[in-house]
């Protein structure tokens, strides 16, 4: 699944977790600190990944009208790969202490998959600059 589709899926999963919190409030089930931390870290990471993906997409779209050069696109890809990785490692994983709360395993797996696919896509796009093969552009997304 392309990484942008995964980001959309995770946004829906986080909306679902918000609905779970609302349901918990209705039935007087307390939200744990681990759950609060997980949702905050997840939201922060997914926002970072979304912002970086949007920057890359905007830069790549600019190639058609000349507002982006190949150098601009390469820079956007490199920055996105680094910033998203830091968001995943330092913001998400460190904040949750590597532990996903009970009931949030599916969201945790989807976030891990988002990170894996994001990194794979950015790396594949960047391979274009190693051999100038446009197949990397098609297979990166």
C-alpha cells in the first residue's frame, strides 16, 4: 500500500481511538496515562509523517510547472526521510517507551508500517539519483 494511503488509514484509526476515549467517558471507564501518552505520541508522529509527505508531494508536483527543480525534489526527499525517522524514533517510540497499551495494538502496528513504508518510499525515490532510472520514481509511491 502506498505510504500516503497508510497515512490516511492511520488518521482513521486515530479518529477511532478518539471515539474509544469518548465511549470510555460515557461508561465512566478511566483513560490511563499510557493510553493518553500513546494517542499523543501517535498523533504527533502521524502529523510529522503527513507534513513531510505533503512537502515531498508538493515538491514533486512542482516539477511539472517548473516551480521545483530536481535538486529541490532530492532535498525534499532527503529532509523528509530524516525528519520522519526522528519523529518515529524520538517522538513516538521514546514517548511510549516502546510499549503499546492494551487495545491499541492494531494502531501501533499500523504506525510501525507507516514508518517502514515511508522510509522505503523515500529511499526508493532517492535511488533515482544513483542511476537516473525513472523506474525508481514510479515504484517509490
